[in-house]
C-alpha cells in the first residue's frame, strides 16, 4: 500500500503549492510533467506524484486467514466438493488460541441452533464416547473385589456379556466360589455327584484365567486360588469312593455348581417336574399304608405294611424292582449307598481313622476281609461281591479332620454312605421280627438275621461301616454286622418298646416308651448315659454329635449333652405329642413337629422359639429342613414348603390328598407318599434343572 503513487494536477501558478507538498526542488523535476510537453494540449496542468499517509497497526483479532481463504475457495468450488465436517473442524481448531472458554461458547452457539432431532443425534453420538472401561483400568485384585459385591446372578451374567475381557473376569472360578458362599451352596457329595453327567468341561476350564497379561498382583491371586483347588482335589481324591467321586471332583466347577444349585432353588419355589406317579389299590385297610421311606441320589426305597418293598430310580422315577420276602408288614428300611470307603472300628464323631488311638485298636484287632459269614449263611459269589467280601479292606489315606467337628450324623432320609462295596444295599425289618439285607442290583435277599422277639421298629446303619443298629418292641437294641451276617451286641436296659433311634459316629441314642433315652457305644455295647426327664413315652430323637434332642407324649422337647448326659434345656410350645424332630448344630436350629399340627423352630444358641408355624390342620407326619427351605407333611393331606429362617409360606408341593404318610427330600429329589382317592400314591419329583 505504501508503494502506490498518486498524481495531483497543478496549474501554472501553483509553484507555491508544489513546494508545500514537498517538491521544493522545482523546475527540473516538474518540467517533465509540464503540459506544454504534451502534444496538442494548451492547458497548463502539472501532474504531481504523492505518497499515502501511514496507517496504524490492526487490533488483535482471530486469525481467520485460513477460514477466509476457505470461504473464498468455497465460492469457487462446486457442490460436490463441499465438506461441512472438515470446515467445522478447521474453524473449531482455529479457536484454540483463545482458550477453552471460547471453544465452549462456540459449541453452545452451535447447540442453540440445533433442532431437537439433531440434539438427540448428538446425544446418542456422544454417550458412547464418554464410556470408560473402569474394570480393566483397576488392578485385578481390586476388580475381583468389586465383582465380589454382586450377589445377583442375573447381574453377573449381564456383566459377562459386556465384552470379552469382562467375560474373562466373570469366568474366573474365584468369582463363582464367592457367590456360592454367599448363597450357601456348599460343595458336598451331592454337589459333586450332581456334576458327574456334566463331563464335557475339560480340566483346563477350572484352571482358566484371564488371557490378557497379568501383573504381579493378579499372578499372586491366581496362584493362591490354584493352590487351594489343588489341595481341594487332593482331599477329595484321597477318598477312595470306588471312583465315583474322584473323576467328578477333578472336573468340579464352581460356575456349574452354582448354576445347578441356583436353578434348583428356583424350581423349589416355582417349578419342579413330576417324574412318575405310581398308584396302587388298597386291598385291606392297612395293607397299602406306607410305613417307611429311604432316599439317596440313586434310589427311592419304600416299605409297606403289606410286606413289600418297592425300589424306584431317583433319577427317572421308574419302578426298578419289588423285594418280596418279609412275611408281615415292613416297618423300617435303610438304604446303604454304593462306593464309599471303610472307616475303622472305634472311630468316634470328629475322629480321624488314622488317629493313634484308632490305629492301636485296629492293629490290636486286625480286620478279616476274606472271612466267611456266619455259620448259618452261605453267600453265592456274586452276592459276596455285592457286599465287598471279595476285596481286601484297607484303611483310607490320611484325611484332614477338624478336631472340633462333631462328625457326620445319620441321614434324615434313612440312607448312609457305603464302605466300598460296589452295589447299593437295603436293610429292612418289620413285624416278622427278621432283619433282611438285600442287593438292590439283583433284588436278591443276601441275609435273614434273626434275634429280635418282636417287631423291628427302627433301623440305622453307620456311615462307612457295615454296622446296623435295630430297635424293637422287645425293648432291646441289637448291633449287626451286615457284611458278614451276624449279630455283634445285644443292648439291654430299656423297660419298654424302643420307638426311635439315631446314630453319629460310634454312638447311638435310643428313645423308648419307658420315658428314657439311652446313649450307647456301638463298638463295646456299653450304655454310656441314661437320659431321664420325660414324663411319658418318647416318640422321636435326634443326635448330631453335639446335642441330643428328644420329644414325646408329654408335649415337651428336651435337649441333652451327649458327653455328660445332662439336660441342657426344656422347650415348650406344643399342645400334643411331639412326633417329628430335626437337629442341626451347623445351622443352630432345632425344628419340631407335633400332633397339634404346629411346627416350631428353636435357636440352639438361646433355646428360644424363632418361628411358630400353623402348618397343618392335623398331625405333622413329615418334617425336614435345610439352610433354605422347610418341608412338612400332615394328616390333612398337604405337603407344604416354608422358608427356614423366616417361616414364610412358599407353596404346596403336591395336590391335596386324604393323608400324607411320608415325605423325603434330598439332592433336588422329593418322594411324597400319600393316600388319594382311596389308593396308595407314590409321587417322585425332581427340582433339578432340566438339561
């Protein structure tokens, strides 16, 4: 702009003006511009070049040179090359020199000009950009700790669907072990055997951890869990259970275990599948009465007053066979599961088979594995194999035992673990006074054991030992070796009929119509304690190794110390005969059922009532609970389900009938024995998840 020249026209008399504007050197410089030098012109005009005055510097403002250039270029471009996205990015980038405040004002101005649909588009576009994978940015041990607060399995399942890395976290066995502990889904034998059919998951699945690189903390965590699992597998594999548990535990998965247990719990609340329903005509008034039931994970055994024993498959509900041999009604049955391991004699509750005192006893009295049975019995080779007589008895490997543990009490479903024999066995007794031992696989009667002089009313078999204890109306108890078919001890002391008994370890508790309970040593036949306090006949006892509970005609329940024989507490609440008892020291709970239709739960810490449930309109004929549910049956024809800790009614498990005789539940299977429409009805339900 400073190099541009301007010309001013001056007349002949304007010399002074020329000097005023800076041309004071006069005529030589002006001569060239004099009008007389222009041909054909008479006008006296002078052309004077002048310079423009300087302009001030511009004020600071945004550098829009690029934008100006873009707009100028935009005017010369076609519509096809028009790119508003690139244009807006250039404009927004040029605002960076003015700071974030200007950029925000620019964005606000743009948003104010947007339509609602455009704003919605902006919102949906921005939302994913603001998301952050916080779980992967945390240290792995913190991430696992965060996941441990999730107690809803549906939420955990949704977490696994977020992305592959989250799925790797959720797939870790530690997460599922934690949620199993929250829901109290313990890993017992039923849980392990329930996974035997799920053998499609390789061993690596249990040891699988997140495939992304792990830092030192996660390596420490995974190594710790791996050691725990190896110790767990070593403990279970050291149990020589005939191979039934070893393979299953090697593939044990907490994820699958929780899935099965959780779905089973939901089925108890709202589902369930009736496997089979069997109906039988009642020929005589008492002929079709079901007197006893035994149940394990494989079989359901039903004893009837018509002298027959029916065996059903617990998995399909199909009638497998009928045992015929008793001359009169069967009043007690007990089921011994196949497999298991041998537990040495003299092993009390809470003791290890390899405790020094037990090893001394076994060395002083070595077993005779191949000794023949009693002199009056001849056992064919195939039945000897069913009893395990063809195998040399060995002590189990060293198994860690908690000294404070009371040991494994008898099963409420009248079943017990075997001693290593390959076949399941049934032990039965009744009005013909004979004790019979049956092979479930073949249906053959192996032994007929005689000795009682009146009806056999109750039977229990010790866990992992071929020792059976029977109570009879002849006021005696007898201890039998059902593997060799001979009586070991005659327990005398009661003055009237022995109505009930329960066992734990090598001790047995018996309840009699003489209003007393007695605690016996099975190995020696010695009476350890006589429990006196009831005023009338005793109809029910329960023994878990820590406490003894008894109930009878005097409507009271008494709790005893089995070590001293002292009465710890006397519990009131029933107005009629107390005929059902269950005791669980692990849950701190005692449940009682009476002929008044009431079910009462007591705390074993304070011995105060927790729940009083008006369960039935008539006598309670069945009672069983675990950490979640309580099942009752009554003479009013109802089978009802309640929550154990709150006593809340959940639902009825079966259609109403005339009378419920027996109910047995175990491992997701429930057997209901009742009378409906004048017929004996045997229903076998499963609450396990369907594949």
